[in-house]
C-alpha cells in the first residue's frame, strides 16, 4: 500500500452495522509512501493509522 499526502483513506466497516470511515492523509511516515499514515477523518479527529486489509487508498 502506497500513499501520498492529500490522498484519501477509506476504511470499510468490518462488522454488521459499522459504517465505513474516510479521511485525508495528512502525513506519510513510512518509506516511499508506506504506512503508517496520519489521517484526519471526516468527523474531525486525527490519528495514526496502520491500515489493514479492510482499507483502501484513493489517490488524488
């Protein structure tokens, strides 16, 4: 998985009733676009994310 600042991260809900979450990647801490990513989610909170198989990077 590779990303650049400004790409969006979409994390699919993995249990019944859990909504998908998405946000903007504001910082890439890995080498050559690799995780972890600092993500500002659409609901306003920011966190460091190590994306799993339920995550997709949407390039600009």
